C-alpha cells in the first residue's frame, strides 16, 4: 500500500499537481484574503464595482491567455525534443505579436472608456484607464508563462503564483488604508501583474543568451492552431465573466455586490482544481510529441477534479451560513445562503469543462471550440432575457457549461472504445 502511494506521488501528474497546487493554494489564499479584505472594508456597492472591474480584467486577460495553449503546445514539443534554439526563435517570433496585441487592447479600452463605464455604471474614467494598463501587462506576460509551462517549470510557476499575489494583498491593504478605496484595490492588481511579468524573465534568461537563426513553424501553422484554441479558451472565460457582468448591468449595485460575494465563494472550487489542468496540459503535450500514451493521465485528472470540487460543494450545502460569515463576514451576503451550493454545482461543471478542454487542446483537437462557443452564446442570450433571480442566472450557466462538456466526454468515450475495443 505504501509503495503504491509513493508511486502515485512520483507520477509526474501527481507530483507536478502537488507543486502547482501549493503555489495555487498559497497564491489564491492571498487573492482570497485580498477579496475578503475588500469585501469587508469597502461598501457593498464599491466592492461590486471592484468585482466588475476585476471581471473586465479577467475577460481581457484570459482572452490573451487563450493563446497560452498555442505557446505551450509548440514550446513543449521543442523542449521534449531538446530543440532549445527553436524555443528562442519561437519567443522572438511571437513576442512582437503579443506586444502589438496588448497595445491594441489598451487603445480600445481608452477609446471606449466612456461607453464601457456607462454600461457598467462606473463614472470614474481613471479606473478604466488603470484597467487598460493592467490588461496590457496581463497580455504581454502570456508568452513568458506559456514557455515556462512548456518547460515544465512547475516550481517557478508556483513561485509566480505566490509572490505577486502577496504583493497585491499588501499593497491593496495599504492603499485602502490610505483612503484610495476602489482605486487602491485596482492599483494593487497593477502591482501584481507588473511584478509577475518582470520576474518571469529570470528562468528565461537563456532567451537573451542564445543567438539563433533557427526557423520554426510558419505563422500560418501557428494561427491554424491558435485561432480555434483561442476561441475555445475565450469561450471558457465568458462562462465565468458573462454572469457577473450582466448581473452588474441589470441589478442594483448592492445586489451585484452580493452576487460577487457568492461568485467568490463558488470560484474557490475552481481554484482548488485548476492546478490539475495546468499540469496536465504540458505533460500531455510532451507525451503526444513523443508518441507516448497519455489518456490515463486524463482519467486520473478527472477523478481528482471530481473529488475536490464536489467535496467543497457538499460543504457549502451543509454549512452555507458558516461559509458565508467565515469568508465574507457581512450579513448582507446571507441572502444567498440557500443557493451557494447551486453555484457550486455550476463551478463543478465548469472545472470539468476546463480540464477536458485543456486535454483536447493538448492533443491538437481544436474543433471543440464550436460547442464551447455555442454554450457561451447560449449563456449570454439566456441571461439577457432571463435574469429575474440569481437562481435563474445560475441554472442558465449550469446548462451552458454542461452542453459542451457532455459532447466532449461522449466523443472521448467513443474514441476510447474505438482505440481499445472496450
């Protein structure tokens, strides 16, 4: 029994997941403390504004991060074959693209700041400008993060999850104490992302040391993979941002703040399971590049996600008020106590969908973006017309994520039966 446990721990999926999990756990713990502090020290309306701004950042950041699978896929293949000069060539080839993309996003946010602010009932133009600068850094750091993942630098990735999050917490507390309110909370995001970007260059110093004329795959081949994979990741991003953004639009500031608090509790479920997907993707990429078996890693990862996500959801079902008062403190949030476990079910489906999508992209099955985008569009349309209660919002989100998940799981089951005859 002891030998089996040791062998399981030595499995790269398990060992890598443990390292990433520790980083995610510590980093998300600091992020969580940041949100708890903000929810307790800002008014409910101001916290709703900060949560909405954070959703805008998340939307654009994950839109850029949608290109991470592309970077990991190509860089991971080169690392697997020990073609380091090609990694360097890939970096310089994609770096210009990410910088230009980031500047375009920044420009769009500045030009349409007034319209965006009007939609989300935010009148402070400075807040939206800060959001634009934050989005710039979240975009340019995507390339560095993807290469680190392709290199299987799980330890350093964990460090990057922890240290910037700690800086965000400390700077956020300090800036709010100084009386900057929502602006202070937003500036803390900027501190975190800038530090992440600068620190990510330390293990990538070989990029500046190796001069190469190596050629890598053409831009056309990269885009052939990047376009559908980016749309798939964008669809995943929309699932956990559309609800918050539309609630902010249709509900009062206080009600939006309450929904933001419930969403914070629900996303703890995803925070606990996300490290598994982070490790699975580059591992499968490298095994796929070497024509090695990898399907068993997916089944192990699925089991881990189900156990971790359902456990937290059950806890919310049994102890809803305790969970809210422990983590959010303010009694205003108790109004959603009867339904936080339902939001937990939404996050269970979302966590499984995130994992399955990452697995499909790691083996270059990119057509899965179609059902994902269909589900995301269905969610947006459904919430636009049916948003009378929080429960309606959650049920529509559950159905929207369950649709693409079921399609992918059935497809994987059929492929498994065809390959192994059982």
